[in-house]
C-alpha cells in the first residue's frame, strides 16, 4: 500500500503516519475497534475508538479510490487515448469526483445529441467554430449540408455543431471543477409548494416559499424539504447565480465578438442549462444529503449511546407492570437474573375497576417473592397505575420506577422474544422487557432494533444502511465498555462482543446449555469454531463472576495475566490479595514491568482495573419523581416549574418527559441564559432537569418548555411518595429549529466524501 495514504490520513486527523500505519495493520489483521483501542495502546499511541474508526473508514475510501483509478486508467488505455498527462492527472487525483470528471470524456455513453451530430459529420464544423475566426457562419455551415447524412439546412448544421461544443464544455474537467466550487460555496436551495397542494401539505407550510444557502441549511431542514418533495408537495431547485456560472464558461470558451463567437456563446448557455446545471445539481443533492444524513445519524447515535449507558438498577428482584385500562395491567415477577417467576393480569382501572383485588395481588407477590422494585411502563394508564401502586402502602424499601416502554412491543412480537418465551404471549414478553430495562437497560435494549427506540430526528429519511452501521457500532462500543457476564448474557448481548458475532454467540449459548456455567475464560476455547483470533478479541470484554482466577472477572486481558502474577510474586502475595490491598498496589513500581510488548499505558490500565475489578462505567442509579397531580396536558399551566427527564436530543433542542404522556420541547433558544449551538453542551439523554412551562397547545399536542435560569442537573427529589423514574423516549413530532452548527467530525466526513 502507498505510504501516501498514511500521510494523507495522518494530516487529516492530526496524528502521526506511524500511528495510522500501525492501526491499519491491526485492522487488516482482523482487530476490532474496541479491542485495538483498549488493548493495543502501545501500538497505536493510545488512539481512542473515534480515531481508530475514522482511520478504518478513511483507508477503505482511499482503497476504493485506488480501485476506481485502476479501472479508469485501464479503460482509457484500452481505447488508445491514455496520454502521460492524463495518466498523471488521474493517478494524482485525491477524490473520486476528480477521477470521474477526468474519465467523463472517455466514458461509454448512450447516444446523445452530440454523438448524433458527429455521425452526421458535423465535428469538423464544431472545431472550426471553436477557433472563433471572423468568418461567415453561413458559408462555413453550408459546406456541411448533406441530405444523405440528414443535414438539410444551415441551421441544422450549426445546431449540431453547437451540440458537439456543448458536450465538450460539459466534459471539461476544469470547468466542472470551477462550477462545482461555485455550487458548493454559493448555491441556494429554493423550495416552492406545488400547484394545488397547499391544503394537503399544511405540515410543510414553512417551506411553501423559501430559499436558503445550501451550505448553511441545517440537516433537519434539508431532510424535511426533501421529504416534502418526495411526497410531491414541494418542488426543490438548487443553483448558484446563473450569470456567475455562465461567466465561468464564457471566460474559457468565448473569445472575440464575431458571429462564430456568438455560436460558442449559444453552445455555452446550452451546455450549462441542459448538461452542467442538472449534473451539478444532482451532485449537490447527493453531497448535501450525505452531509445531512451524517449529521442526523450522529444525533441518533449520540442519543442512543447515552440511552444504552443509562444507569442500571442492578440485580434486584423486580415486579413489572405493563399498564392498560380495558385490557388490564400485565404483571410479571423476575428474579435477580431477570428470569420470569410469575405472571398475571390485574384490573385496577376502569371499566373493571377491581382495585381491592388488584392491590391484594400486588402485595401478595411483593411479599412472596421479596420484590425490591416495581417497574411501570410509561404508556397508556402509566401515571394512573403509578398512583395506584403508590397508594398501596407497600414497604418503604420497594422502589417504584416508571420505565420507558418504547420498542417493548417490537421486542414482544420478535423472533428473539418467541425463542426466549415460547409459552407466553406478547403481553407477558412486553412486561418482562419493561422489568429488565430497569435492572439493565443495555442488556435489554440490544434485543431491539435500535431504530425502534425513537431517539433520533428524521431517522426514516436518512440512508438506512449508513444508519444501521452507525447504530450497530454504537451498540458494540457500549457493550464492550460495560463488559458482559458470560454465564448470564443473552445471545443478542454476546453478539456485540468484540470478535464474536451471531454465529459464535449462539455456539456459546449452546455450549453453556450443554456443559453448564463457564468456570474460566479459558473455557471459551472449547466452544466450537471459536478460534484463537476470536478469543483474543473477545476475552477482555467478558466477565466470569466468582471464577477461580479473580482476573477472569476483570477487564485485564488474559494475555497480561502473567504481568499481574509477576507483580504478586515479586511482592510475596497472591493476585487476589493484590487486588484487595490498595497499600500493596501503591508499592508497585510500574517501570519495572515495562517490556517491548507491555508499556506504561497497558500497565496503568491494569492497575486501574485491579483497584476496581469489573467496574461498571455507567452512572449510579438514582430514583426520580414526577410532580404529583400533573398527569395530563390538561394539568399544565404556563409558568409551572416541573421536574423532567431528557428523552431525546436533536439539533434544535431537547425533548423532556414531564409525566403527561407527551414530551415537551425545550428549544435551543430556551436551553440556557447564554448562546449555545448544540443542545449537548447543556444536557444529555436521561438527565434529570427542571423546566418551566411556556405554552401548551393541546390541539397540536405541543408543549413548549424553558430551562433558562434553572438548574440543569437536578438532585434527587425529596418526596413523601415512592420515588419514580422515567428512563425513556417516545416518538414525538419533529420541530423546526432556529440554528445549527456542523460538528468537526461532520465536516471531516464531508471532506472525505467530496
């Protein structure tokens, strides 16, 4: 591979070429991003997951560019038209667009007006006109009239010659490059409502007559306009100033003030209007869509990462309630490992209103199974069920928590759920999912298609493959940051462990079912088809609690066990005692254990892990209470100050659940007393906040909120009732923002794609 690629990537990412080369080598050897970032710091110079992922993506782009160059050069050479100058220009091109512009004149094409004109023998006339000499165009054109070739008049001859010239202008790589720059820097996107669609397209009213610089338009606005165009409500046009564009062509092609020059000018106008403008507008649409997609996907993945890393309650005995009115509330009880122990249905609400019987059932199960927490879904009848449970005078130690149930119905009807609970219906499966989301949101949410969780903006309008890849990478990152308990993990959770995947995850489950619990990490090597490379990639991210070797429950990789064992031996102690004694660890001088393979970064990680083996990087769980007496939009009044939980973040603001079955929007302009360009500067998904109600529009189901002047991070509320918590996100209407700032990564990604 050309070392130039390493230089290019290094310059773009502001790192050294050596780091790039080493990282690419590890990737080519099958290393995963989590493994390389965690266990190969000496090799990469301690690059993080973001940098390693960028190197991986960029080297793939450059390799694809190399393949395309090779094909283009071969094709032109076979035509006998490859000159040294052209070969040099193609070989030195730094992006695919430049290569395609250079290839355009030689690219096999369908019959065009220019090719038809050439077949009629009009190419010599085009060459003569391009010289722009002071000649009579009638005399020149008359020489090419030929009924046999289908040229019956002077005007036909001139028109054919202009078609040839127009195509030549269109295929001029210099002209295309200049015009492309003009489009990128000055093009305006104009949106108009299509005739007769005013009433049907009211939701796009803001776009009925608007224009904006394409380079400045926020991603959500562009995606909304494109959706309106797809639904045939709006018509869109992207173009720079016509005179500026035409001037670029005229400067190169129009010389003098002769009749022949007028013909060239006509050809130039035709070239821009008929060929260049549509082509470059298409390019602008594609590139702006890629940029908008990337920004929207980044919003989605950021939110998903925050949601997956939400604080778990941990291994507790849990009762879960999936609320409902007419159909009742489905009740399940789960043990500490999330195993289903009991299921039933209670009817505390209208129309049955069996409150006494329902309350008795809850109390009975709480006592029988020593329930430690009750999880209540936040959908229909959620707040009513919460109020009912809190009225039962349960032991104060029982935590009552509201849980977002978005996507639970997707899980309950999935093949995953059917395999897990073949003898239970969707209502039981849904309730189980709600309960497990409380104890370990990450482990449960990985079973659901991330797109069903609803924490993005315009997710259905973006490139679905790109969205899936980014979401999968986010899940992989989160799973490996937390680590996976090998003896309790589901197949879906194991699938995301570095080096495994669906097939090996299933083999692990089958081996566990046939042979019982894994006693050590080394037992993984006995799993069918799990080879040395997969073991190397996965071992550090799995945990075996209670294993004979205490390091098996930590993030210390088996390849480094010898280091810890040597430390223990040198200090005349055991590994277990070394892990439990901070005083003993302080006596260790890391410099003494540096080798060619193990450097200080790894040694520091080992020492950190020994102090808190298998520690969970997620935050500590905290209970949360909504405002008593505020359960529906009818209870809201402007000026109210309410506690809430951030459920979704977009570029234009944050959605906050205040316990009324409809999330409110804190617009970007209402998030802080200072100017901010990104809501992530202020809040994160799952953060507890205090908001002020600004406006309530019941007819449109919109709630406007403000965080100005309020504490953005609330402490644990003091409440006489049972503490509650909503950890989720519901689908909500997308809003129109007032500002936007593309992230550095988005800009870099755009540069890569251009």
